[in-house]
């Protein structure tokens, strides 16, 4: 049953640029329908130069919203409060309106860890290889270090990897962090995670590492979810790796955003049902 939008409908959104590719409206609106809530979620293209001005309009019309690139870091100065994870990551992906004030959260780390839990993948204390040194790499490396993983950050430029290592040592107190360039990776790993955009539509036939590296990897995780199976994942699977794409992380970070907005816990059976429904209708 579709929601009838009226003056009483509470509105939510995801803001970014570009934004037409986002699966967030599909996820959130299915949750609202399943829970029989009079709420509606849309995507809004907001160019970086209009971000500050747009937030006053958002505050008058939306109870909460998600944030994607290129606004995750740029939005912070315009929010009244940040939760601890958002402060640590230096990025926001969820905003909640309370008492006419906006508070920023970051549920990406939760989404990533929950996606591993859903697949019963336990990597506590294991060797982890993270490809890329951007915002997503920071979030994932931080969460991995908290559970005692030995993290290697591999990036096209070693300087950016070293900069991220330095920041992570400060925020986590961990010292078990190595860096490498993408063409100079050695060793074996429990899991390798691609946080780069290599493998999306513009680079469908490319991947960031050599095929030989998959021989010493148990699980390959690509944060890209469109295409559903990138060349990175196809190659990993061919070499006997267990594979996982980014839809699971996207889904569970969205569920956490919902819980923040509604100040409640969404039943796991509802979440599992919606996950399977979306996966089958969109990807299969």
C-alpha cells in the first residue's frame, strides 16, 4: 500500500550531487510502509554552493535527512551539534531535527560492521587490507582498529595513506597500521575492502589491485553496489574468495538512521524482510 502524502506527512530526504543513482528513497520508504508510518523520503540534488542556504529550507520542512557526497564534511559547520562518531570521522551522513536544532550523526561505521555480522564474518584481531585512503577508508579503518585488527592502508599515493595512518593513530591509539601503494602490496589478509570508486560505470573493466593478491585473501568486500558484482568481486570469486558488495552496508546504515530519527529500534525481522525484498527486486 502506497503512502498518501498530505500536509500531515513527515518528510525526510537524502541530499547530494549527483543524487539520481541513490537507492536510499527505496530503502527508507519501504521501511515507512512496513511500519505503517505517514512519512515520505525523497532525494534532493543540492549543489555545494547552495548547501548553507538549503539547510534553512530543510529545517522548515524536513524532520531529518541523510547526507552523501560531496556534502559529508562540508555540512559540519552548519550543524548545531555532532555525535561522537561524526566528530571522530570528520563526516556526517545523518541529520536529525530536534528542538529546531540539527544534530549530525554518522552511521556508516555501524552499517559496515552490521553487514559483516549479518554474513557471520568475524575479523576481530585479523589482518585487514583497505584499498583507498578517503572518507570511507577512514571510517572502516577506525572500526577495524577498535576490534584489534592489523590494518594495511593501500593507496595510489603513499602520502595520503601516511596522513590517514597518522590521524588514526591519534584517534584510536593503535599502532598496528601499515601503509603501501596499490602496486606494492604484499602478504595475506583475512579480508580486503575496496573503498575506491574504481569499478563503477565509468571504470567497469578496471580494479585497483592485481589478481594475484586474491590468492591470499579469504573475503573480498567492495563498497560499490552498482554494478552488483564489480570486476573486483568477479575476480575475487574466481580465485575462491567469499564476496560481499556495498548494498548491505548501505542498507544497515539506513536502518540506523531510521532508528535515530524515530528514537526506536527496528525489529530485525522487518529489516531482514525489507533487505531481501529490495535485493530481489533491484539486483536479481
